[in-house]
C-alpha cells in the first residue's frame, strides 16, 4: 500500500553485515533517544550508544556478523533492491533492529536471549525473529517471551532442524509464539524439520539470501558433507544458498511486518490468527503436527480483514459417561469470526475414503474446549478410526483437524 509505514523487526541472531550491497541504512532501525558515539547512555536504558542495536556477548554497540547466519536471516526479512542487483527481502519497509544474542559459533545462553527479547520489546519492535532453538529454555527466557508478547510483539520462532518432536524444545513450546516448520520443493515437510506443536510452515530448502563477508554458514553445520564455498552465489559471492527452519521463520516474520506496515492497528494476536487462518493446507489434510495450519499465503494474509479467524484443532479425546451411556468427548478449538458451521465426523482406517457425521458439534475458542461427544457405539466395526472436526466460515473457506484413534 502507498500509505504503508516502516515497521521495526528485531533480528535476534549472530549480528549483521551492514555494509552488504542489499542492506541500506534505511533498512536499519535507529534508536531515536540515543546520540551516536558520545559515550553516554542518553536514554538511560543501560546500553551506551546503542544506536542500531546491541551485542550481548561483547557488551558493545557493534553487533557485526562474523558467522553469517544473522545476515542471511535479515536479508530474507528486509533486504533492499535499490540498484536492481542481488535480492529483495519480504518487506522493504522493515527496520532491522540488530541484536546479537547468538555468538560467532551459533551458541547462546538463555540469559542473553532474555536480554535481547526484553530490549526488543522495550524499544518498540513489533516483530521479533528468533531463528534459534534448543531443548531447554530458562525461566528468565520464558518470562522475556511473556513480557514481549504482553507488549504486543509478534514473536516468530524456528521449529529446529533435528527432525524431532518439539514438545520439550524450550521456546518453541510456548503458546505465545508462531512456531515455523520448513517445507521442501514438493510442499511437504522437509525431512530435517522438527514437528509437533507447529503453528505454520514456510519454504526452507535451498533458500537464497545474503552472505556476510568472510563467512560460510555451512562450514559450521555438524554432520553435513560440504566443500567450502559451494553455497556461494554470484560473481562477487555476496549471496548464499542454505536450508533450515532458521530461514523459514524470517519469511513469516517478514510477512507479519508487512501486514503491520499496511495496518499498524493490528494486534499481535490478530496477526498470528490471520497468518494461520489464511495458510494453504499442506501434507496431511487439516491442521497437523508437521506443517501446522499449512504454508503461509502472503497474498491471502494481506487481503484478510483484521478480525479474520478460522481455527480448528483437536487437542485430545476422553471417554465420558453421558446420559448413562459411554461416549468419546472431543476437545480442542473450533472457531471463526464469522462462523457458518462446525461438524464432527469419523472415518475408518488410516486413510478414510468416506466420513460420517456423528454427535452434536459446537463452537469453542479453545484450547482444549469441549467440541462435542461421539457415542461409543459409532466406533463399531474397526480398530482404527480418524476423528475430524470441520469448521466452516461464511466466506466459504473451511479448516479441518484430525486425530487418529486406536481402539483396544
């Protein structure tokens, strides 16, 4: 839109090569309360001369990228194409707040992440990108996420690349973040992408972005056969190709910032709901543990009204007694801003060819809300069943969620 406004995006990563040809000084956030290079903490926030961000390892105001990961991520979000060479990022109106919360070897501590997240929230970042993972998260880091969410930030987190369940993967287990998985060229989950409580998916295979000078990201990836320089792109070698959920997350962060640029009144809750509600289904039909609500659809998200919501999820089922008879109670979410219908259906086997409507379904904003009960007698004739919830919107769109039920 012509009236779109700049949006501050905090990139908590390994820093930034701010001399890259596709990074303009207009790309970079400037602290309006700090006078550059006077050696004084003008805004009294505890960081001296934090003009573009901060290096939480070296404790200085020069968050330069010696690893390459942060520059790659930043380029996906907001690279500029002013001279029509190289690449453009998702949102040219992004203002990148450079927060070096990961060291030159790709490692960090919960305390550094917490500091960086808190700094981003306190300094007006509307979107925070965290392309970092790990099996554990400190209480202080979780508190920082809660704090930033309460301040209105959209927090985007990479699911991780261990092909593992993220249930215990720290930040990615929080309900206050968008957890991003990777898809490959076929639109299916990439084999390396973590799975479980995934929110959304975005392309993560062979992604093109910026290369920070004197870096080669793939050299530091354990267990990968790689020859130095093979991922370099272009005669000047200033661009790079790499794969991972780290590079899917900034596609979502860029989209979130573009949505806010078009409508600054959007809340973080609305942005998260729209991105999920407008996603294109991928992989297993319905909301699933591999790609969440599906692959982001930028065009649909940008066109959606600010209150748009279409959500379906089955969190669990439980056996209950209703009217003296045994039933299976379905718990989860079935919600829309303009709800047309909610249905509970069952089908036999691993991949049902037909479905039967059962029980009486109801709207519930969830999570873990009661969606309805299925009479136990409905499950006669098979050991394996699929339960699905179908939610319809008045605009004709539908969303479904499935759960496999093994009996006996």
